[in-house]
C-alpha cells in the first residue's frame, strides 16, 4: 500500500481484484501420501495418509503366464520417515503461510464479488436503483421479540468499475453525498408498538 497522500480523498472504498494465491507444490516424495482436497481444507492442518496402495511390477510375471504383470502393494507411512520430515517442513514453511495469504485474499475477493453483484444490479435496474453508503448500525428488539437491524445515516454514492484493472471504486456522487439521518423506520416501528 502507498502512503495516505497517494489516495483520492473522495474515494470511500477501492477494491482491486487479485489472482487467487496458488497452493504451494507438495514435495515430490509426499505427493502419493496426501489427498488434494485435504490441502484446500484450511480449517484443519492436512495429514498424510497412513497407508497407500501402489501398482508394482510382479517379479513372478512372465509373458504368456497366468500371473498378472502388475500387483497391488500396500505401504505404511510408519515405514517411511523419508516422507514425514519433508511433510512437516512443507506444512510449517509453505502451507501455513499460504493459508494466511489465502484467507486475506478470500476476504478481499468476497468484497469484490459483492461489489460486482451490486454493479450488475445497478446496470440491470438503472434508474430504479439508488446506491447509498450506510453508516452506523442500530440493533434492537421490539416488545414482540422481533430483532431489528437498521442503518442510521446514509450518503449518496456511485460505484464505478474499471474492467481493465478489475477495480471497483465507491465514492460520493458528483453532486455531493447528501449525508443524512434515515429515521423514517423509527416512525413505522413506533406505529407498530
């Protein structure tokens, strides 16, 4: 990020799309011992399989014999210390840092995706659609137990999309933000009480 003076003071939100951080490559000696989906599950540290099955050449095989050319051979992880050490290093030095970077990317991408959906709605509904930036959140529960969550202040906003850069910018309308309290929902709730 640049210094504060590098940014336009009228820009409220700026989100630029980024490529998803690639999953770091597993050490070749560990590839057969790990399932790909466990690497993408960021909630748990991936484990190696306790055993794997390989197809190996049958030492008793001969051409035109009834013996199969390949046989199934099961290997146990406990017999492969040469796999466990590089795996521990991979998890510590590559996978865990990737999880942090990927989580940050995911949070930014989530906002970008939301802004893209808003932009699509704005294009589709054009004149019917008013974009406002909501500030403040009032949360209360009515006497009949209904929970209410409502913004208090709004400002007129414009959402701009620069397709070549994959960047969204939210800023005040050119005519001004017209920051104002939005209390009309209090009157309707008062009538319901």
